[in-house]
């Protein structure tokens, strides 16, 4: 497997439009703009994406290990089939795009903002998104249990995938319709 470091990235690898089966080791993309690049089957280990901008970037079946995305922005990006192990997303903004089949078990999303993102069949077991935003998400067949969404804005997100008995939803911002879905999943009767 080809290994790329920050020095290799700066020396020209960053201009390549497609990377397949590459291992990125301790890559530092802080304050970098990445646009229209595809990463397929790549491994990012101990990479830093702080304050970086990603537009129309695809991370297909990639693996991220101990990476930091603090204050990064992803606009209309794909992360289909990728796994994020031990990654931190505090203040990250994900606007649109497809993050289906991703695994984010026990991920710390901090106060990240995910808006209008497809997360079909994503594994969000044990995710923490305290005081963050997860609005308008497509969570069809997603796995959501044991997570902490305290103070999180969940408006417009389909909560059918949530198991409210195993989640912390204190002070979460939801609509009346979402409250009905939660009540029904708890077996409560709704009467007017």
C-alpha cells in the first residue's frame, strides 16, 4: 500500500484527483481547501483536518483512525461505507451529501452540525452530539442506540430509527411530530 505523508501531499500528491488504496499517515490538512477529489479504499491514520474545507469530495470505503476534524467543513461530500474510529468532529459542519453505510461507533461529534445529510444504514451506536445540530437527516435503517444528544437540534430528522430508551435526549430541540414518534416508540398513547 502506497503511503503518503504531509510532505508528499505538499509535493504534488494533493493535486491528484483520485487516490485509491493509499495510506495517509499523520497527514496534516489543516486550513486546506480540497475540492473534487475522490479517495477510494484509503486509510487515514492520525490525520488532522482542522479548519479545512472539503467540497464535492468522495471518501468511498475509507478508514479513518484517530483523526481530528475540528472546525472542518464538508459541503456536498460523500463518505459512503467509510469508518471513523476514535475520531473527533467538534464544530465540524457537514452540509448535504451522502454518508450512508458509515460507522461512527462511540464517535464524539461534539457540537458538530450535520444538515440535510443522507446517513442511511449508518452505525451511530454510542455517538455523542451534545449541543450540536442534526437537522433534516435521512437515517433510514440507521442503528442509533446508547447515544447522547443532550441539547441537540434534531428538527426535521426522522426519529423512527432512534430508540429513546437507550438515548439521552434531555433538552433536545424537536418538533411536536417528532415528540409523537418518540412517545409512540415508548408505548405511550397519544390523546387530544
